[in-house]
């Protein structure tokens, strides 16, 4: 696939993807809030600063950008940028390792981990993803 971004544009796009309070995360937050769920945000005391922390459900939620976190079997997650390919490959691989480490630490602390991928929040998949999220939370509460 052709790289549609110039290098400057790409680094701008990446900085947006990396930032907190990303659009997919806001979508999940709004949905949960509208359905009466309450949560904490970016808890620095927990490994990996989970995006959402829901003690009542013993659950932490990560809303992951597919490119940044190297989503497997996903078009965006496995895309390789045209420029600085090796650099990106290493960067993403490091991110994946870090994700794995923080997940292991959280599991050791007794948390349930819920990862929601950006591609699962695309209009066609959104409803299913979000209703599954509620099911999982209720299951985790028991
Ligand atoms: Zn994905």
C-alpha cells in the first residue's frame, strides 16, 4: 500500500495517535458513562497507566491504536510505513513488548484486562464491540 503521508505529516499523525484522550478512547468513555458505568482514568499507580480503571469490576481497559501497538492480523496494525521502516518496526516491537509486560504485571495484581482495538470501534463493528464490553464487565464483577 502506498504511503499517503509525507514524513512531516506522518510524524504529526503519529503524535496524534500517541496522545492521551484519543478519539477511540473518548468513544468508549462516553459509551460507558452513558450506560451508568463509572471509571478512573490513566491511573499512574498501576503498571502501564491503564486508560480506564474500573475497581468495581476488577477491570482495567486499554484502548489501543492498531498501528502504535502493532495489532496482529489487522490491516492498520501490520502496515509498514514507507519511510524509516526499520525504525518503526523496532519502535512498534518495543511497544508490543512493553504492552505484554504491563499486562503480565496487572494480571499478577489480580486485574482483568480488557483491550479494545481502534479497528473494533469502526462504525461496522462498534455496536458489537461495545455490547461485548458490557458483557465482559458484568462477568468480571462476579
Ligand atoms: Zn486493529
